[in-house]
């Protein structure tokens, strides 16, 4: 499934980054891109570098399979490939749907001096970061379609990048920007999955579970 995986990966990039950016600009006059990585060596910088690495590895996984890289033993079977295909397609659709649900608040990255409305409805009522959840699911689906070490490394790099981005960059920004409104929201809604990673209103960094 190397060719379908590569084509789906490129389609996901085109929709999530290309089309969504153009749609945001047409609607607001602003691309929504906030790509400053901050000073080298900071957690914000590492989050960006890991994300870039995940993007590169995401394409390299199917390419490596096409070049003949052997799959990881035990993961190379037809049922897992089919599951991966389904997860990838659903993940791409869920990523785009969650991006659209943010409306004019959609951004890639964070500008500490910017204030946008806090989105808490729809998919954001189930998880505080449904876009990232869907992206991680897409990367996992691709890794199941072409289960080699490169594709698995892409998924791992993305998960680490998203964890750093959310915990070290976005949550502090949202607390500083929205204060108690975000604390109340984070106390009832999980970070990436329903109920998991909620934040205690008594302390900014104290997870409920």
C-alpha cells in the first residue's frame, strides 16, 4: 500500500495546510500562519523542529517502502493495512472538519500577543485539541499502511511534537489569554481524548487525570 499511502499523505498536506490556509486568507485576509519557532533550544523551538521532522518522515515512510525498505515483522499483514487505510482516510477528514470548526480562530502556531475567540463547541467539546488528535491518528494509519521504521518514526515524532506544542506553548498561552474561561473549559474537557488530560482549576499545570 505504499502508493496509496503516499498519495493520501500528500492529499492530507494539501487539504490541511494548503487549502485551509488559502480559505482562511480569502475569509479573513490573514493566512493564519504563525510560524516563528522562537529561540533555538527552547521547548517551542523543539516542538517546531519535531513537527518539521514528522512532516518529512511522513513522506519518507511510503517512499522508503517503494524503495524496498522491509516492514517491521509482525505488522506487515493485510488486515492491518486495511485498518490503516480506514484510519488514514477518517483522520484526514477529521483534521479538516476540526480545522473548519475553529472558524476565524484557526491558526498554525501561536502569536503570544494575539487574542482570538476560545472555541469550545463541536469537536472541541470532546477534546481540547481535536485537530492534533486527528493528525496523530492519520500518521498512525499511514504507519499501519506501510509499517516500516521510517513511518513509525514519523508517528512518534509527531506525537512528541504535538505534546510539546500543546503543553509548553499553547496551554500557557491560552491560560494567559483567556484565564478562568480556559481553566473552566480545560477542567471539563480532555486534552487529546475525552476525559483524559483535564487540568485542575486549582493549579494551571495540575492534571486531573
